[in-house]
C-alpha cells in the first residue's frame, strides 16, 4: 500500500510539473504579445479596452485599422495557447485509453511542426526582421517537447502502477 501511495504522489507531482510548464508557456506568450505590440503600435491595447464598453458597431472600425499587422500574430498566439492546453488535457482524457496516448501525442507534435513550417513559409519575412520571434517559437516547441516527455513518463508510471497493483494483489493472496 505504501508503494501505491508513493506512486500516486509521483503522479500528482508530474501533473503539477505539467501545470507549471503550462504557466511558463503562458508567460512566454504574454511576453511575445508585449514584444509584438510594442514594435507595431501601443494604441492597439487602448482601443480594445474602449470597445468593450461601447456598442458592437465600433468594433468593426477598430479591426480594419489593425488588419495589416495583428491578425496573423493573434491567430498564432491563439493556436499556441490552445496546443499546450490540449496537451495537458490529453493525459487526463486518455487515462481511459492508455494505448492511444503516445500515438495522439506524436500526431499533435507533427501537427505543430507542420504549423511552424507553414508559418515560416508564409511569414518568413516576419522572421527575417524579427528573429527573436522565431527564437521564441523554437523555445515554445522545446517546451511542448518537454510536455510530451513528461506525459510519456506519466504513462510509464501508470503502467507501473497497474503492474504493481497486480503483483501486490497476488502477493497479498499468497500471504493469506
């Protein structure tokens, strides 16, 4: 029983690590957002706050002025925000489907790599001028890889837990 409790504690620690990684990612994204807003215009942040208080008709006027710079970046940020969340939700959902976990994670990683390649292909001039942006993206990818590794560890621990449960049950049966 002690072993089982220790394993459960380990699993909880791993989950906490995943959450910490997610927080790190969110902080990085906020940093990225701050960097992008300061390079273009500082007025974009002030206009968004005023549109919430006024009618929906004013929102259309503000979006047309910022279409030249913000949409691709905002879209990218949204996608990057969704990916770690998906990666975090995956182990929780796939505790029921343990075998599918590594496969789905690999698929997600492949999708992410494809997305990065597409972004590089379409917005290569962006990266040419803002090389730090690319560096941040690479850092995010590394963090996502770390998430994957942690999840694989989680999977292994779960399998270990199941094996131990099985063995413990047998040993208990023998002792009686």
